[in-house]
C-alpha cells in the first residue's frame, strides 16, 4: 500500500522508455510517463486515505486507541505519494540515461499475460460500448453493499486471544474469609483437573493498595493455558470455556463470569462492569430494584447468545437490627449514645488505654467473648449501667432481631442502581443488545422514577458506530 505509487511510476517509466526507444530522449519518456499516471495515482491514494478518515472522528477511549494509527497511515500514504511523484521520476531519469533496451519481440511476453491483456481489453471495450448498463450494474452493487450494512453484526473490536482465561467468581454476600478461601480451593482443584490448563492463580478480595473495590466474596481466577496445538479434547477456547462452565456449575452458590484479563480491564474502565453487556436499573427503593432485577435476569437469560447471565448479589445478608425504645431509655436516664457505644464495644471491642514503650506506642483494646458477636440472645443480655446505678439489659431498652438486608448499595451519579450483566457468545454484540432492548421494552414495566441504562462493551462500541454514521456523508463524498 505504501510502495504502490513508486512501483506504478517506475513500471510506467520503463514502459515508455521501451516504447520510445530511439524515437525520443529518455528524459522526455520519463516525463511523459509521470504525466500519464499522476492523476490515477493521486486519486488512488486519496481513496485509501478516505477509508481512514472516519477513525479521526472517534471520541473517548476508541479515539485514543485508533486515532494515532489512522494519522500515521494517512501521513505515510501522503509521503509515499510525494515520493512517487518527485523522487522516483528523478531516479528513473538517472538510472536510464541511455534508455531502456527494446524488447526482442512481442511474443517474448509470457503467454498468460497476453491472454490477460486481451481479456481485459475486450471487457473494457464492452463496458465503454454499454455505458448505461455498466453504470446501472455498479449502482446496484453499491446499493446492495449499503443494504448489507444492516445485516452485518457490530462489535467494538475483534476478540483477541490473550492466551489465558479470567474466571470471575462471586460467592454469597456475607461469606467469611475462611469459607471464601476454602471454596476457592475447591474451584482450583476442579480447574487443575483440565490438562489444557498450565497453572491457576486465584486472587480474593481487594489488593493491599485497594485498586479494586472487591469484597471477600469476590475473586479473580487466572487460568494460564498451554499452547493450543497440545490440546487433546478441545479445538477452540470457546469449547474449553463451555466445559469449564459445566464443571464449575457443580459448585453451588457461586456465580461465574468468563472473560480475559485485558478485556476485563477495558470493560471495567469504561463502565465499571466486567461483562459484555450491563443492564443498569436505577431507582430509589432497593427492594423494588431487586425485584425488577430478577425480572430482567429471567428475560435476559432466554435470549440466544446470553452467557454467564447474573445479577449483582447485594441483598439477603443477615443483619442484627437494634431498634431503640426511646421511652424506655428515658425511664432509666439513658440516651442513644450509651446504647450505640455498648453495642459497638460488644461487636468490635473498645480502646481503653495506651502503652508507651520508649518511642513505641501500643493501644489496648477490650473485647468481650465471641458469643456477643454471634449469638443474638447474648447480645440481648448485654448490661448497661444507668446514671442511678441500675444495671439494665439491652433488650429492656431496645428490640433486637435478625433481619435481612443489602450488603452494599451501589450508586452511580448519586442514584441507587443494581446491575444485571451477561456475556455474549455465538453472535455479535450489536444484534444481541438490540434484541435485549426490544424484549425488555415489551416485558418490563418500570415504576415512575425508575429507568434502565446499558453499559459494558456496548458503551464502547456505540461510540464508534455513532461517530461513523455522523461522518459518513463527509468522507463518502
């Protein structure tokens, strides 16, 4: 593509030198050869540059990724055109100062080239003689090409094979660190049973520097794969992922998401969701959001191509609720702060002193037995000392009960939201999202004040598509 212009210029110069052998000066032959191809060469390069112009209109991440490439290609093509129009004719005039040797005979050319030239000449003559039919045929082909755009799937960029797989695991909220580690070990043993996997690395929770907001119920499992040509049972990574999904589904209470490390980072950077498609339900009441999320999940799971469909597990976490009876507090001369400090001391201990050893300082904390953190009856029996010296049990001034509630409340732009996510396998992202939108509009009725937003890889791919459509009238001309 870069050297095409130079090749055409040199070839036409040699052709003119052969035809004008002994009839015109070599310099004049080179000059005429350059005049003959300057216009078609210029148009050819401009057409190629026009192909890259829409990329210059991209914004956001896609613009930062691809705009330098388009700028580099356009600059290289423009430079190659200048080289072909100036430097190549000058070098040809020096190289062939004495002219080019005349061909021995027309038959010296290869026979296949002669047949090709004759066929091209006949086809060109026929097209010139039937101009109306030629133009009509070209118009039909152009219209068919434009119409096919509506049948072509859309994605941000082709999926790259990174040579590894990332399995995101989500356990039930409220799981202890010990149980989370044990479950991850069970997952690791099942994964290592696959001979196609070279190594397994598991990360649970957030790292030390808190670059990711992950709880201990969340984890990333990195699968380092052996070379594909050594696999015995599977031919593609998609087949391996299907087998892994089938194997891991036997571990109950865990949601899985299969992706790749770099793809996951891009998705999370753009929309905060590690999936191809994220359906974000935004509203005020969390139980209502949870109910709507379940409906969306059921509808999404039935669409062809949906894989790893799941909803953020943020509810049904056991909580110990302490509802204070203010009238009872007033009878004993206590206040809300007394109850708050007592419950906090029972749950996490209380700092009572500090030990100083030279330049070192150590805090001394008082902690009650573990039963005051795990047994509701023991919490009810915690004693408070009233100003009059009376000892009052906690359940005399508060109602204590075990309830279920959200582990965390996700917000986006100051509004509560819950996310239903899914990956896409076996079809393109654009048609999948279009079908999801259509089905949710038919089946989901949102209360006033609630709305749906779409994110994930869709958020990345929608930018290039809209930019290309808006710039099409300009670069197509």
